[in-house]
C-alpha cells in the first residue's frame, strides 16, 4: 500500500500538468477518442483520488500522512475545479 500512496501522489502532480497542457494548448483534436480532453483529465483525476484514499492504508510515517493528505486535497480541488469548468462550458455550447 505504500506504493499506492507514493504512486497516487505522483499521479496527482501529473493530473495538474495534464490540466495545464490541455487548458493552454490550442485545438487538441479529440475526434479519435470522442471525449473532450478535460473529461479525460477529470476521469484520470478521480481515479487518482480513489487510489489516494486507498493509499491512506499504507501510511507508516508522518511523510506518508502528509503525502496522502496532499494527494486528496490536490485531486479534490482539481476535480471540483474541472467539474465547474465542464459544467459552465456545457452551458455555453
């Protein structure tokens, strides 16, 4: 479970980077997947949140606790922000 804790923290950082890449790039072609890139980022973020919660069971020291809390805060914040963006973006279509 310690690997789930560390892996979910790394993936939460990757989620932020993916969000920045998707939001600052022009015209990403999403015809091959059928999903908007922000939807893919939110699915990846929610999966990371689940693994972050699972990673709480592998906490052995204070660094693991901080890493788990940071993972949950990052992924919850990013997923809430993405949900707002996707919701208001769908209203504007």
